[in-house]
C-alpha cells in the first residue's frame, strides 16, 4: 500500500502571527500575508498552512475561507514547541541599506537571539526603518523554519551600548588591530552568554576601540588574515559561535533542521 502523505506537507506555506495560538483558534490573515496566501500560494478552503506565534511554537492550520483581501484559518494541532534560542546577540554597526538587509536576513537564519544595531562615528547610516527590518527578519524566520523571532532593538550609539552592556555577558568585538582567534576564544569560554560587536565599513576609530577595550566583558578577536566587509565579519562570527558553542554542535539535541 502507498504510504500516507505527511500532513501538513513540507510545501505548506509558513507564517508568523501576532496572537498566541491554541487548538481550534480562528485566525484572520490580512494585508501582505493574505496576498501571499491567496495570490501567490493560491490557497483554497481545506489547504494546510503552518503558523508560528513566537510564544508557544509551530501549529498546523487549515484554510476555512480564502478571499482576495483576507484568509480565514483554523488551528488544528501543535507541531513543535517554540525553539530554545542560543544566548547570542549580534550588535552590528549600521551600514548601507542593502548590506544591512543581508545581515538581518542571514543573522536570523543563523539563529541569533537578538539584533541590536549600533551607530558609530564612521557609520554611513544612522537610522533603521523598524517596519522594514521586522519584515525582513520575519520572512527569513519563515523561510528557514524557525519557531522564534530574534528580538530587534532600536539603533543606539556605541557609548550607550557599552554603558548598558550586561555584566554577565561577554562582548566579542572584531578588532582590525588584532585579537585572539575567535574559535579558540569561544571554546575556552564555553557556551556562556555572549554578543558580537562589528564595526562599519571604516571600522572603529581609536577612541571607540579604547572605550570598547576598557569594558571588562570585552574580548578583542580576530577573524583571520583577510580584510572582511562588515556584513561578512558579522555573519562569519555568528557561524563560528554556533559551531563552537551554539546549537550546531548537536543537531538532534538542538531540534534544528536544515532547509529541505
């Protein structure tokens, strides 16, 4: 006999919703998400949709009614609890919009818990559109099957970030003047709470570098012999941390999965 197809299928569209979910909840999808379901995915009544609420986890839902401007869904059952997010923050200096969009997207895919943009003296940008940034982060989480959204903080100046940095969280910062190789530094520290501070295209100036090094939690690190773009440095650092101390170490224990 042929095997019973999995339900919901892996091809089912995935969306984050604002309200907590439970069995039998009716959810009304409107705006761009409704357009995506009705016009792009062309769902009809009875079709499956996977929903995440960033609180309880991932749920299977069924389309009740699909219209041009709204789609009504009903939750059926929980598929996965909300993932445990590794204790890693990314504090990237603001850079050009298209490159910062890449940082937002890929940092979300890599599993970061918090993205806290920083304004430094050499930044070419000092503002961030919060709605656009949240949309990029949410779409990235949907695409890579995350069940948790990273916290997205408003941009702050470097001195404010340093003044408020938690005493129990390490701050690795990419210092172009040199530092400890990152992988051994992480391995020596273990999986304790951490964050990465990455400068803009022009790097940190001498005063900023001195202020960062004066922070007791700061650890200057090196990302190898090549000069990396700001976005490359941020993502490389995150990948190394995930491999050394994050949820890449044990795929089964972490409950993660690659894109099918």
